[in-house]
C-alpha cells in the first residue's frame, strides 16, 4: 500500500509538508514522478517545480535520492519500509494546482502527490491534517476521520481536496448525494441556487440515462473577480466572482448568475462527456508529456453547446434570453479574425501551444474550439434534424456514442457515426466547416427554426485603430494589433506606448473619446515610444466594424418552422 500524510502546519509559508510511505518497496530501487499536466487542462505546467525539498529514509537512515529529470527521482535499492519527506509550495489560487494559507487549503493530487512506479494500480491512502476548524471536502472514499482511500493513483489525482470553513449545501438528485461547497467570503440565496442546480443535474441524468458516479461534489471558490472550472469524474473544482452568485433581493436572473449556471452545467456535463467517454488517447494518458487529439471541438465544443441549451430546456432561461446569450457567442466568434486561419481540428490538436499559450497575435491566427465548436454543434444539430425530418438530432448522436464507445473515440469516430446514423454523407460538411475554415451557415440553420439571424451596427458608431491596449505607467500600451487595421497599415506594433495624437497628449481613459472627435477616414499622427525611442506614425481612422448578432423570429414564420423550433427546444 502507498500512503501519504499531508500536513498544513506551514500555511504561512504556503508549504504542504508531505510524507509518502511505501510499505513494500521495490528491492531494485524506487522511481518517483509527478505529473507535468492535469487532465482537462492542456498545458505543461511542470508541477514538480514547486517541490522545494525532498529526502528519503529507511529505518530512519538516509537513502540516496537522485533527481533524473524535471519530474523524476530515483531512490537506491532497499528492503524495508521507506518514507519520503518533501515540501510543496502551494500558492496558485486556481482550479488546476494547489493553494494553502491561513483560511483554506486546496490541492489536486497531480500537483502534490508523487507517484511510485509499479504501484499505480494499487490502493493509495491519504491522511490529511487540516488546521483547527477546517472541514475536509473530497470524493475520495473516507476510511475514518481525515483518512481517505483511492483504488488507484489515477483515481487519487482525479479527486481534488478542499479544506476550509466552507458553506456546504447538500442535496440529492435521483437519490444520489450531491454537495455544493462554497469557500471564500460571500452572500448567497442558497435555496435558489440549489433549486436551479437540481434542475440542471436532473436534465443531464435524463439526457444520458444513467449515472457514472455514486456521489458528486461541486467545489466552488468565491473570489473578487475570477471565473473557471475543471472537471473530474465525480466532482468539479470551480471559481467565480461574488457578483456571480444569486442574491435573495434580486429576483431576476442576472447575466452574471446566468454565466455561473452555464459553468455549473458545463462541468457537470463533463462527468459523462469527457470523464467517462473521451478520446481514446485520454485513457491512461502519459502525464509526462503532451497527449494530442483532434477531438476537443467535440468534447469541449459540444459541451459548450449543451451547457447553455440546458438552461433553455430546463426553463431557467426564456427563449429570448437564450437567443441573446447565443448571439453573444456568435458575435465573439465573428469578431475573431483567426477563424479564417485555423480550423477546428487544428485548434484542438494545437491546444497545447496555441489555445493554452495565447499571445498578442492569437486573435488574428486562432479560434476557440469552445465557442466555434459550440456553433458547429448547433449547425450540425440542425443539419441532422433537417436531413432526417426531425427524427434524429445531435442528441441521438451523443446517446449512441455514450452507449457504444465508452472505450474511447478515435479522431474520426464521431464523423463516421453521424453519417451512419443519419444515412447521409456529411463529408463535404466536415471538409468545409471542420477541416476547413469557411464560415458556418448559421443564418440558414436559424431559418429552419423560424428564426432570423442578422448583424446590426452598434447604436453609436465609433472610430478605431484596430488595437487592443492597456494602461501601463501612465501610457497606452498596445497589446494586440488586428490584421489590415489602421494600426497595422500605419506600422504600429505590439508594445508601442502611445503618448500623443496630433501632438496632443492622450491617456488610456481618453483614447476612445479622442479618436471619436475625428470623422471616419481622417488621417492622424500618432506619437509613441518604441524601445524608448520616440516614433511617429500616420494612420487613417475607420469606423469599428464590430457588428452585433441579433436573433429574432422571422416575420412570416410557418407552422412547420414552429414545429421544428418546438422540437429543438
């Protein structure tokens, strides 16, 4: 058996003190490692960089321990019980790593718990020593107070641990225990969020037909202004802003609360769609290096389609509210110039170096498999409905995959299944919109439902240089330059510090007003510092082309279109 003892005494240093005990060590030596990435987040994070000290003993006598590379260690041959003592610096207030201070402790096993070669499929126990008054929240099997167990190392690192004086709200869905654990200072209408969350959970259970877990835990950290989530097999780690929570005195559903419900829906959907059924390469993945797949447009994109569609189908949102939300996604994708450069399969495959490591040129060169993947899912849903006279939909595709492919999907499995189920050839569709970069036929898809998609100009037309910027030490620092924009055509570049327009000083708060004093088409002189050198550029202003998507009913909607719409909803 492998056993860990996790101590929180050095919370002021943000250090977890860990003792790893190997009761029956390999007589040829022990090899240890720590994952370089965490499932669901496709970036090499090199968690081992946070190990600040490590030593090993046998019968209280020191053993030689040698670091082999960035995340592997070798211990000399031994016969008796071995203890490995190490410290991990934990001050990452995200859902992906580990955190410890005087108020709470949190960790993912991937960031904290060394694995022992040859022991991955054996029982692992973990004893956690929290600070006084803290409760421990995890889906690991509880043996006794503060002692938990996992059947394998993979299960161990798939169950995050929260320790704090949290607000725990318990509820049941289909007789399965659920808890929403909120840490961080907050106020909340707890009855409302549980009522709404039960609707979402029941929908997902009904959608897939059975449950892949026996209990489920929502671990939600409430902060000033953060947002995100990470899926696990029977839990999820989430982070939100205080303003995202529902309040008793606010009866309507705010945009912030809608966003939180969408996040909860998204991560819960992943318990089936990513954690249970997944790309075949994600079964027993190698956590020492990148694992590549073309399928994130399916597993993240389709989830992003269903997360908010669930809010409509459970009547948490009206159709009008949902269409407004969906329109915002369309607007965001349409304003991403990189959609014409990067296909969805490439966006998925390159996520390790592109999506998770975005730079100042990403808006010109890449597209999100979350948002554009959701739009493709919608169009695909409508295509399937239209080609089968509403007898089948994307729902049926997910059901079929869920029932028949829990051993994993190859990169082209979903495409083949869609063609086979519908008895239609989708090769040209996927060639244009999945492997290619053509704009999706969104207008035609909404028309099938009796809806009209249009792009309207903002009420106030504004001039633009075609840049993104931020304030830095009193200057306007350019952080991105759009292709073919006035800024690019003039020669302006990322990191230029704008100080004046037409020889008049301008600051960050006044840039927009300054530009709008001119007529569109006016040529202006922009003065900047570039690498501490004073430079001037001449740019011709244009009107911002940030058209906004609007979805409404067609004027002459037919009964058949109404029927299609009702079937979709």
